C-alpha cells in the first residue's frame, strides 16, 4: 500500500477516478442465478472486470466423516483463482491468500445460513475466479450468497459485499485493481442489510478514526446497491414469468 | 385475484413479512419482533400462522411421508436407499423378512438389489440417525416399471393439488398411473405412448410454473390439446 505506482493518476482534479467513475460509484455489477445444471445452486457475477462462478453442492454427506457435526451442518468454502485469471499465470495450487479468502468468506456466510436444520451434513461452496480485477473476495461473496439462496439453503438474509477504501487522499467506493495496488487503504465489507449486521470487515492500509467511520458508511452504501442486484438476479430466475407483487 | 391470494407475496431470504404475533410454520424466522423469510418462495399469512411456501430446497424426511428411493447398497442387515435427500433411507432386513430373521446378503439381493426402485414410507426420522424407511404395506414395495421423473421436492404439493385435484386431472386425461414421492421423485406408467408423454409434459409444466396462479387451468388446457 501507500503509493507504489506513482505514475497512475488515481483521482483527477474533477474527482474522476482512473476508470472514469466518481468516488462514490461502484463498477457495473451483473449477476445471474442458476447457471450450472449439476450444482444444487449456482451464480455468475461480473463485478467490473471480475468474473466469478459460484457453485453450491449440498447439504450432502460429509467426507471425511470426522468433520461432521451431530448438531449442525457445516459450511465449506473453496475460493480458487484460475491460472488464466490474472496477467501472469497463477499456479493452480491453493495459495496462502486463497486459503485466507476461503476462510473469511466462510465466516462471512456462516451468520446467514441456518445449517442447524441439516445435522451431519456439509454444504460446499466452490468459487472459481475466471478473471480478477481487484475486489474478488467481495464479488465472490456476493455470488456465493446468491448461489446458496438458489440452492434452497435456509438463510436469515442475503450477504452482500462491497469494498471501500482510500486513494489519492480521498475515500472511494469499490476499489479496483489499480487503486488496490497504488492506493492507501482497502476495506472489504460484508453486510446483511435486513438484519443490519456486518459479517466481514477487513482493512489493509491506514485510516484515521474519522476516515474509518466514513469508509464503513460508504462501503455499506455500496453493499446496499449490490443487494438490489442480488435480489433482482434471484427474482429473474424464480419469479420472472409471475404476476404477483 | 381471489382474496386469499392477495396475502401471498414473492419473498427472498431476509425479506420482512409481518410483525403480527402469529405462529411460525415453515421457512420463516423471528428476528426481534419481525418475521423474516428464510427461503425463496411465496409468503402465506393466514389468520393465525405465517409461512413461506418454498420454490427451492432439499427434501427433509418426515415421518409418514411416502417416498420413492433407489437401492444403493446392502450393509449388514439393511438396505440403504437414495431418497433424494441429504440423508440415506435405511430399510431394515427385518422389515421385509419378518421380525427376528437374519437374512444373508444373497437372500437380500434376491429380494431387492442395487438399482431397484422402491416406494416406501418414512417410518422414523430424527436428527441423530439415518431415516428409517419401511415397505411393509400393500401399496408399498418394489416398482417394476414406469418412467422415473425428478422434480423439485418443494413443488410436490403443487403437483398433487388441493385434495389431489391436479394429479387426478392429469391421471384422468392421460390414463397414466402416477406414483408420487414426497421427495420429488415420480414414477409414471402408461400403456399409451401419447398419454405417457402428455403426463410427463404436464409434470414438467408444474415444476416450471409452480409459482403461477391458475396453473390447474393451464395444465388442463395443455392436456386437452392434441399435440404434446
């Protein structure tokens, strides 16, 4: 962090960012639910340049058996970047970063899913990053949440996620790859809008206490925008030919 | 739209339904004083209870449900059947051969082998063990012929209809015999190819359009038309 690439203009004098967005604007987000036939639930998200496919399997038998819990079902998440998802080939084996992101996405989804209804089972979430452009953990979490709802896993709320951060001394919404590399702070936020609860909060960089508060508020605004898109994706799949409400 | 339908609304997980102090039936959860949907479906608020009729989800075995299963393997004195759920149905050898009997594996294989389709009842189901299934009834047992169809288990009540209206109208107009499992598996048998195809098309139609109103009329119209 902290301005590694000085030649990139992250914010011009008119308050326009390197990709033409305003400071409080997200990238274009499109989500499609139910794209994989063999999965119990699935979703495909395009979050700016990010392209991520999510597949949910289960509830199903737990293997190895010792991982099963007699009181509740367990959630397992695998976040994986394809070798071709970044400019230079990424080794396909899970890296430290991928293991960490799998863990934080799992912990961000756990407050929402109600797996106590399925003891001794596992719900597997597979997240494949086909193309990465900064903010993949948020985009992957958005897709995972839609895929879980599509699979019919009972959920207290959908989890939506969006990052906020700081670049060129300004607070910005939805940090892209350049801003992540050359900016001053990146704060991914996962949020359950109906319950008003934050399930994911990370911060890479330095913010003052005041900036931190404003950054969270900005991030939550982004989350709410993504939430509407998530809901529309599910409505389109399930209620598109309907005439109610 | 009829009066009772106006209370139904499309909901997604997390959607607020009501604050009224009603009995929570299915796919809803109480968060503070707010009743919230936990599944994609139609909210149904009646005079004393609230529920969400789900449009997606897995089958959870309930005692006395009639299900269709496929025998997967024999282990010890039991058959284990795939009942389209996250749990396997366990059929005890004693249920078929009588109490106190200990049949050999070959005897069991002779009666029911891997891949056989059975129509069974959920005899017992709890959180600790695999659900126990039984075929000890006249209408239950091995299914020898027919076309096996799989639809979403959440749409089975729609396929059956009120007091069996939908399934009866499909059976009557196609001369097909339809065995419906609560777990989303259906066996259709019919002597006439046209009738079979029509019944299958009707089942597919229910699966795809379960959330729409006037579905019974639409299915009837389709069955009355000549082509499939």
